[in-house]
């Protein structure tokens, strides 16, 4: 996990260096250091949201990158974040259809299920080891 944290920090530093995100530092409750990395230019997000809307809301055929993103968003249940203000039942069927047609959709769902199973197992084992 230390390697994972280092890798994540490297990615964040690269994004900051390229000017895609900025780093904001402050303290929560005056004590806990908090860092945020908001997007430096909202153009990228607007373009991404437009591609998602075209594919999910307007029936456009998504490219491979958009399909992969939709599969990931659908598998992780991030419907509200992708389409704020719209009910899940309005976007989920189309997202599911796109995800099922994308080769990564099955892999993403499997990986998430495996991760959730692993977390559940660790939780159960931890609880059982604590209980006398």
C-alpha cells in the first residue's frame, strides 16, 4: 500500500505540474491538514460531461474511451455524480446497455465485486479476531 500511495502522489504531482489541477491546502477544524486538487480549467470537465450526456441522454454512439468511463461509472454506482439532478432510473438503463456492450464493463464489474468481497472478508476476519 505504500507503493500505491507513492504512485498516487506521483500522479497528482504530474497533474499539478502539467497545470491540469491546482493544489489547495487548508486545515479542517483548524487542526487536520486537508489538500484538494480542483481542476485548473473547467473545459475538460465540460467536454467530458457533454460526451457523457450525448451518449447516455441523447443516444449517441460513444467512442471506446467514453464507453469505458460509462462502464466504470455504472459499475461503481456513480450515477448521481455523473448526472447530478437526474434520477438513477433515467440514466441507469442506458448506462447498463453501454457497459454491457463494452469489453471492459464485465472486467470492471468483476474487479469491483472481487474488491467488495475482499473487504467483506477482511471485515469479518477482523471482527472475529476481536470477539473473545
